[in-house]
């Protein structure tokens, strides 16, 4: 029997983490689970560790360590806590790490995972947008295979001819358009967090769901595609495809367009990543094309969803702008979810951040983290000072 693949999951309690657990649990002969991490949700972390027979768990917030130990008593699972343990959660000789911590909070654990794993499946786009060059450099340095999990990039990866990339004309990322695709600007101005997280096709964490509503998710994905596939901005296009069946496409110079299709179920790209370079059965949904009467494709409305324009502007301006875009968005989305700002404020805040670049040169990972912290501070101050009126209104 082939040796089991040793897998760790960063962000095991999230939507991606739990879908990964489902796929692993569907084929226990194939995988053994090394480390699982979470930040707050220690109960689900303990359940996942028991379900997957994990060797160790790491909880970011140390105040949960005792309670976590108590649940796992006698189960043979080692328990660690704190930010340092989280960063170093992935141990040497890991075959595959699934990186699924939301936001730039996942950057340092990802860098450590790259050092200690043969391959890393990246779901969390934020570290790639904020510090993509450093992430890819580290992967090159350690010979680590990067496997995209984001459904669009996973689709492109499956049909991208890496050996003859000069034959590629462009990639086309598909976008569902999110929950507000057909809403007017006036309706969107009053959107609540509850409405923004109600995605029509995908069941995801709160942050990425709000990103889908602003279409910032697609903006981040344009930058993610540039980092992962090395294509310039003009070779990365976006098409609205509300059915989310064609997960993205690669167009070749001879006019051939190759796509990957599937149900709107993240367990398919996750299974692809877990089994790579092989294929495995998944517990995920299957696509039934006979149930599809029509598939639609249309140009995105960049006036209604200016996030897309910002992504191209940031790629033109360079890595610092991409970092600013991501950091400001993370802070703004958190404030929106706490009902401190309105939905349109998210984009206004990002535009404020892009117009106020900190004077920092991105020479190292540390300088990227310094710039990230500076933007978060200036954006938080801006929300406190300039948007306090909205804040009072929202809370009333
Ligand atoms: N969900 C999808 O279908 C989907 C699709 C494509 C890409 N992605 C990307 O995958 C990533 C995860 O998305 P998700 O939907 O799975 O998010 P989620 O459901 O909110 O889960 C986030 C995970 O990250 C952990 N986490 C959050 N903040 C942390 C911090 N500061 N330190 C350490 N761990 C932290 C959470 O732990 P706790 O539970 O303890 O808070 C949880 O395990 C995002 O970058 C997203 O853009 C998601």
C-alpha cells in the first residue's frame, strides 16, 4: 500500500478547513493528519482533531488552551497555543499543507508551511495579494509546489500549459457577480451585513462573502492570478457567469479555450489539491449538465463595482498598492460586519488608503508587514474620525 500523505490544515475550523476535513475523512487510507489550527473556535478544533485523528492542534488565542486540553484529554492529541505556536504550527516533513486562514493573519504561518512542506495548497488569497512576491520566492527557495485552491485559480491551474506558456493569449476568471449583481446602487447603499453574506451560489466565511458582494473578491483574484501564473494585467480578464459552473478559462493563441467545470462545491478543488498529482473520488456535489438550461456570460459592470478597476490600477502601480488595497479592505470589511460603516464606505475607505500610501519600500517580508500595519492604523483612524457620523447612525 502507498504511504499515507501527511497533511496539515491552517484554519481547520473555517469553511475551507471543514470542507478539507470532509474530503480527508472520505478516504482515511490515503491521508494522515499532522496539525490543525484555529484562532478562537476551540470546540470545533477539538472535534476536527478527534474526527481526523490528528497528531496535534494549535489554537491562536491562548485563553482557550485549558478548555481545549480538557476536551482532548486522553485522546493522544498534543495541544499548543499562542501566536508563535500558530506561526510555527506546520512541522518539517509535512507532505501537504492547506493554507486557509482568512486575511494577512495567515501570511507568517503560510511562510513557515512553505519551508516545511513538500506542497502547499493556498486558499487564502490575502497573503498572495499583500506579499505575493515574497511567498513565491520562498516557494522557489525551498522547492515547494504551490497548488491554488481558490476555485477560479484551481480551474486555471488544471488547464494552464506551464511548459508552453507563450501559447497563452489570456486567462478569463469567471465571477458569479455576488448577491448584489442585479441590485441598483441605491439599493446597495442600504445593504446590511446579513444581505451581503447571503451568497447565491457558494457557502463561505463572512469576510469572503462580503468581498463577493463588493466584487473585491474578484479584484483580489485578479492580483492572485498575476502572482500565481506570472501573467501581466492585460492578459487577465473577468467575465460574469452567474451559474458558477465554468470555474475559469485559459484562451490560447490559436483560439482554443480550455475550461474546468464542476458543481459549486469547494470539495472538488480541495480534492484536486489533496490528491495532486493524482485524482481521487470526492464526497462533493456532481455537475449534472442536463439540469443546466442555459449558461450566461457577460462583461462586469465596473461602474457599479469599481473594485475591479482598482485591481488593475494597483497592478499597474505595483506591489505596495496591492498590499494597501488588501489591508484597507480587511479593516473595512470587519467594520462593516460590526455595523460601524455602511456598505459603500468599504470602497471609499479603500480609495482613501490608496491615495495615502505610506513611505515604506517593500524590500522584505518585514517591510511588507510594517506597511500592512501602517495602513490598518491609518484606515482605522479614518473610520473613527471621518466616518463617525455614519457609525452613530448605523448603531442607532
Ligand atoms: N470559503 C470558500 O468557499 C473560499 C473559496 C475560495 C477561497 N477562500 C479563501 O480561503 C480563506 C478562508 O476562507 P473561509 O471561508 O474558510 O473563512 P472562515 O470560514 O471565516 O474561516 C477562517 C479560518 O481562519 C481562522 N482564522 C481567522 N482569523 C485568524 C487569525 N487571526 N489567526 C489564526 N487563524 C485565524 C479561523 O479560526 P476560528 O474559527 O477559530 O476563528 C478559521 O479556521 C479566505 O482567505 C478566503 O478568501 C474561501
